[in-house]
């Protein structure tokens, strides 16, 4: 051999690289970290213990992690209940306090004192008190040969009994969720605070910088954060809103690190990921890519175009629709990225290979032999129902608002028909509250334009058997090929519910008259006929097949765990508390392109487009940049970091989750994933899946230097470099970077030899 040294070095490097590709994948249960993950986390650099992360006997990190409104995550960062979350998580609240005269979205908002903090009716902050494994109790009485229906009825009965067995305080709740597709059940006892007030938000030119163009994309420069505060009764327990409530004193809050991050640093994200589907069969993935995603993307594209047109014309409309538009746009873009990613990473083929392996490994007499072919058939059977279901849900519930509102009226009508005046008055108050909220941000012309265009799509794209008689063109006097737009517009003009005045006139009538008026309203009639048809012709057959699929998926997940013993399984996300960990890490999105893991304020300025809808900046930002007024928040090179990425496995719901360093300090705020990695809910690939976080120092800088809200900084606990004096070598072969052993000491020695030999 000519160059034995070179060969050895290459071999060591290859081995090291393989060993160094630690698992970024996985959303782990905090109570099982000690058993499953602690060792690996420590080998990756973590300095605290699993017990410091989750303990029911002492204050731990979990006491600082709060489910925000049930849809996002947030964390406590002061002894006075100060809560950090994303700007887009607080957006609904921010929008609700915004008017043309007092434009919090545009100008930002910073409460000067506690009494200026803004209450938000309905917004909750939920803590996890403890978690129990209740699998044995929930699955008691179930056998393998049961039908889906029988099984479900036993589970439901057990669920309600186990729930009842918990002795709870009035402010506590117990939530029981299935894991591994129903193979395991955990109960979460929670405490829910109901007085959560807005403390501060940057202007949208920071909090939403880059808006939809930059959404789901790296490199990113969004300061996506906002601040809230939890208020409690005098006893520090949850209480309904009252001006007398006091700031909540937490069991634990996160200190904020001033240390900053570098490539390779350990990171952990702690929060409430919403939903993932890692263990699906290929047939289900095919359905997402070929059938469901394209349909939903098209529907939302039409809806977004209509809103955008009117929002750009008028500030008041922009404010009204800001939050709704962002919500619809978010998943529209996510599905585009997801489909692309699944195709580009050959996710279906990968699944097929995996399934072939699975099949090969099954013993001759395995009860799972036909599982995959059964599932294939069931996914084929459900395909058109699933499509029709998505069409109906997307159009009538998530994009057109008046049809969704009719669902609320339907409950009122049903209450009256079942229980007369008494039933009616029982829910009228709630309907009126809901209506007030609804009409505040409703514009009938946008809405009828959406319904017209989306009805065209529904009728033209779906099989005729999914179109109710009531909606067929011939029955509405619309000629073939003609749009529904004119008809829908007329119906909106005739409907009392196109305006708040019309609606409240009806809701103030006596019950029998109100119900008669509602039932004869043209939009109510249309929605109600459509919804009855839907539940009979679409939802029922769908859920009959779905039950069978769920039963098979439960078995398939169990079978995968039995067959692939060497694989480490983690449960799919289901809006319960999880820990995911990785490292600060760039990535290569495609050939010859490589992304750095950190962005800087310079990058914001480079993206700046004066007067632009998405990339405009306020003068203050430009001034601070010019004077380089970064205070203590710049990094060692004197630049102000803005965002960074890491290999933490996150999903929707993880927004607002803290990024935590090796010592348990806050280093960033999770808010997004990179474009190539949006498919990670279905097909995680650690070479390209990265989560995006705002750097804690940028948050501090905005609060302190940009907004001048230094009183909030004083409230926090800033921790200064623990790693002082540690100089990171630029040399890529610097000690510790390469590791074939779990123990860093040996890696250090190996790296040292490699490094010495290579120079
Ligand atoms: N993509 C992030 C998430 O899923 C951020 C969304 C912010 N919304 C937006 N339309 N830009 O929540
Ligand atoms: N922005 C997402 C959220 O609202 C987080 C990004 C993701 O889906 O990973 O939770």
C-alpha cells in the first residue's frame, strides 16, 4: 500500500463520521429520558441529568414549560410569571388588541408596568403536574381478535373510569392519550391558568419579518417572539381573570444564557409537538403526496389569493384578516414543502424497502403476514372518501367563514328542537359571545368570493356522488360550466347573517321566531343541507374504514417494534410534552450548496426592501444597525446573531418551545423548520431536517435596545459564559469534533491522533 497513513486516516474519519451521526430523530417522553436517552444526551454534551429535566419530587425544567393556549408552547423566564412564546403564537391575541388607530401589529407593544398588560379572554397556560402510565387499565379486557368497534367501546369505557378515578382540584384536568397507535396509554394531570396577559410584542417588521416568503425557509431572519405573563389568585393558584390577580410565582423558570451558540453545541427542545406520522405504510404516504396534499394546497391557494387582494387594498381589512391569513398560509406552504420533500427523498420507495424487510423478517406463521396488504386495500378503499372529507372540511370549516359559523347556529337550533326555550337559552350566551368575536373580523365580500370559487372547485373536482342534490348546478339554475359565484353572492345578499346587525336582530328574537328565521336563511339552508349530506355520504363511510385502518395500524406499529428490535422507537407526536435533542448544525440542501447554522443582523439589512409588504424595516432598526448599538448581545465577532438551526426533531405545536443548552439555560426559541425538512412529520431524514430558533440574544436585544423595555430584562436571570476561556478551534479536525466512542475521553484521544497525523 502506497500511503498506509492516508488509508488509516480515511478509515478513522469514515468510522468517526458514522458514529458521529447521532440520532437527532425522536420526540421523547420526559419521564422515560433516564431509561432511554440520558446516556446519549450526556455523550452529546449535556451536563444536567434526566432528573433535572423531569421530576415530580423537586422543581425541574418541566415546571417552566407551559402549553400555550393548547396550540403552542411557551416557557417561564422570570420569577414573576413572565412567559416567552412566538410572535405567531401570540398573533391572535396581538391582533385582537389591534385597530387602525392603535396598531399593535405594525408598531409593537410594550407594557410599561403590570397594570398595562393586556388580558386575553379564553387564553390558557397549562402545566403538566405529573404523568402516569395507564396502559394496563385502559387496555383491560381487550383481545387481539376483537372488531374495531368492540375494542373502541371497551377503551372508551375504561377511559372514562380511569379519568373518574383521579382526585383533582377544580383547576386540574386529566388527559389520557394513546401512544404508539394505541399500544400504550399515558395520563397527564394538568393545571390550567386562565389569566394570561400580553406583556410585549415587537412590530411585525421584526416578529414577522419575511412573512410568508421566508416562512419554512432557511436562512431566516425573523424575530418571532412575544411576551405574556401568567396571573394567579392570591394563593398562586389558577383564577378567572380579575384585576386583583397577581403575577404567578413559578416552581422553576429558565435562566437566559448570554453565552450564545456555536456549531456542534448540544441543544434540547422541550415542548408540545402536535402530530406526526412516522410509522405509516407506503400506501398512506402515497395518498398524502398524490391525493390529499394537492387538493388542500389548491383550495388554500384560491382562498389566500382572494384575501390577499383585499388585504393589500385596505389597512383595516389587513388587520381583520392578518391572523386568519397567516394560519391558512402556514400549512398551505408546509404541504407544498412536505410533498416536495417526500418526493425528493423517495419517501414512498424507502417505505416500500422497509416493508419488504419487515415482511422478510416475519416468521412463517406470524399473525401479521397480511397486515400490509390489508392496509394497502383499506387505503385504496378510503382514498376518495378521505379526499371528499378534506374538501368539505377545508372549504366549509377552515376557509369559508360563514358556513363555519352556521355550525354554531345549528347547535342553537338543535338545542331548541330538543329542549325548547330552556335548551335555547342555555347556549344563547355563548353563541352571542362567539358572534361578537366572529363579526369583528368578518368581511362578507371576501367570504362570498371564496365560497363561489371553492364551490366551483368542489363540484368540478369531486365525483358527482359527493355533491349533494341541493348543490348541483341544475338544481340551482346554474348552467353547465358556469361559476357558482353569482348565485353565492345573491345568497349572501339575501342572508341576514352577512352582517352583525342582521345576525343580532335574529338572535334577539324570541326563540321560536329566531329558530324559524335561522332555518329559512339561505346560507343556513345551504350549509345545513351540505353538512347533513356530508355526515351521511362522506363522514360515515370514511369513519367506518378509518376504524379498520386504526386497528391495523395499532398492530402494524406493534409488529414493527417486535420485528426491528435494533431500532429505537419513539411515539408519534400527539400534543403531549416531549423532549427532543440534537446539536447546532448547518446542512447541505442540495449538491454544492451548504448552509451555515447562524444568521446575523447584517442579513436582515441585506433583505430589507423599503415599503415592502414583507421585508420593510422601521427606521429605528436601521439607526441601531448603523450605530452598531448591540450592547452586550453581540457575539465574539461583534455581530448580532438573529436565528440558528439545529438537528432537533420538532413539529407544529413546538412553536414557542425553548431551545435549552447543556446546562438547562435558554439559548433560543423554536419557531420553524427548514424547507427541505418539512416532510419530517412523515419521513425524518437527519441529513436535512433542521429546526429554526430565534437566538436568545436577539430577543434580549430587541426588548432592551430596540424597545427600551429594560425593566423586562431586569426581571430575567441572565447567565454569563460558563465556558469562559474556552476557545473553539477553527480547524475542522480540532479535538472532540470526531468521535467513534460514546465516551468523549476516547474520542478526544482518537481525534488528537488523527489531528496529529494529518498535520
Ligand atoms: N411556519 C411556522 C409555524 O408553523 C411559522 C408560521 C408563521 N406564520 C406565517 N404565515 N408566516 O408555525
Ligand atoms: N411554526 C410551527 C408551530 O406553530 C413550528 C414549526 C414546525 O412545524 O416545526 O408550531
